[in-house]
C-alpha cells in the first residue's frame, strides 16, 4: 500500500499557528480574523511611516523589505483562507493518483516526503533566525541606552508613538506575533507548493517510463488506455495547482526584484557591521522562496514535455491504425507544457536569472544616486 497518511502534514501543521485550518470553531475564526487584521494594519502603518520619512532614504529601505514580506504573506493567507477546500481537494486527488505507482514509485514518493520535511525545517529555521534578529536588535538597542530616559525600540518601524510602557508592550507583542505569523504562512504555502510540484514531476516521470515500455504490437493494449487516463488526470491536477498558486507566484516574483535590490543596497551601506548577518539571512530566505517556485516551475515544464518524447520512443509503429490515432491525440496533449504563471510572470529558472540580474543593476543605480 502507498503510505500517504502524512502527505503534507508537516507543512500544513504550521498554519495552525494562524488558525486557518479549523473552520467550525469560533475561537479559530476569531484568531483567523485577528491574523488578517494584524497583517493589514501592519501594511498600512508601514505605508504611513514611509510617507512620514519620505526624505530619509535609509529609513525607507528599512521598511520596504518588511512591507514586501507582509504583502506576500497576505496573498498566501488569502489563498489558504478562501481556497482551503480547493487545497485539500487537490491534496486528496494527489493521494489517489499514487495508486498508479509500483514499489519503485512508492519509494520515490517516500524519499520526496522525507526531503521536504528537511526542507521545511531549513526554511523555518532560516526564517525564524531573520525574525529573531529583528526582535533581538530592538531589545539590545533598548537595553544598551546609557541615558536615564530610556527610549523604547520596536522590531519594526511605526508611525505612532509607543514610548509609554503599556503602548510599547502591546506594540512589541503584536509586532512579534506578526513576524512569526508571516514566517509560518510563507513556510506552509511555499513547502506545500514544492511538495505538490515534486509529486507532479514524479508522476510525469512514471508516465515517461511506462509509455516508453508499452508494446503496441499486442492485439489489445489495456495498459495504454489506462495510461492515457492517468496522463489526463495528472494534467488536470496540474492546471488546478497552477491556477491555485498563481497569485502567490505573481506577488512573490514581482516584488522579489525590489526586495533583493533594497537588501543588496543595505549590504553595501552596512558592510562590516553586525547588521550584515541579518541582511544576509534575509536575502537567503527571499532567494530560497524564489528558487522554490522557479525551479519547480521549470521542472514541471520540461518533465511534462518529455512524456511526448517517451511516446515517440515506443514501438508505436507496430500498433493498429486506431491505436496510432489515439496515441497521436495523447502526444498532442503532451506537447503542451505545464506553465506555472502568475499574471505575466512565468515561474522558471530563466525568470529567476532575470530577477537577480535586474536586482544587481538596480543596486548599482541606487549606489550611484547615493554617491
């Protein structure tokens, strides 16, 4: 039997922090509304802060990365709140597809689950390090003040005054909660996409081997019809998955260029300072997010096209005319690749290359303006 009971369980568990998995509980509904309210309020406050400090470019650069992370987290939060039933239906469909696997296929799926469990730990740990850097930096900046009149420092910049102890305590707690909220939402959605996309690539790989091994000289080839339905089901699930994650792909890849540009500029400005470590970890996490979507987008693209090549490499010429016609339709369907797209942005490795190169150009431009 295929072991699918723990499919995606490690990733989806993190969403319990935000309360978006238990729809029938009033307590979790309140928590869900609170999460949404905190993220929206955080985005509005950061925007107001930018307008208040429009002449201070370094202050704006401090705010832009957290604003980008918040915007991406809101898009992911929206997906899991309003499309949660679609996500779980998609997961159940992927579970059912695994009945087509043999013993070797089961082992591949099992190894994939183990890999993504490790990926989730790396992702969560790296993201938490970045968040804790912001919190620790605020605590150290507050404690190290030598003056008698201590000025409180929050992890993020806010337009309102929070120097009263009670106001600061509430602001600090909400700020810390929003940091962890964004981390767990992003980790859940990104690793969910990564594992689903990996399963898609594995299914295409299984189809390639089975199509290539078909013997069309047989009088009746029931396996071919079974594989045709299998291929059609995989393509249908791919379409549902890419449509589901389209908003996340759009916001993440569109804003990643801006974010990496700002982080790169800050790295040059704060070179050889303790803040450099925080910026490096922040940049690593954001590049990791982009890599997850672009790598798997490219992998699904090429693996889906290789199914048509596998069909051509079989002994289709020994089959009957009726069978060849069916094979032709299957090949035509396989020659249309799976494209992971968000709006006008395609999630592929060449897109990632363009993002990194454009970020480097923008950093050079900002440094020239600064000089």
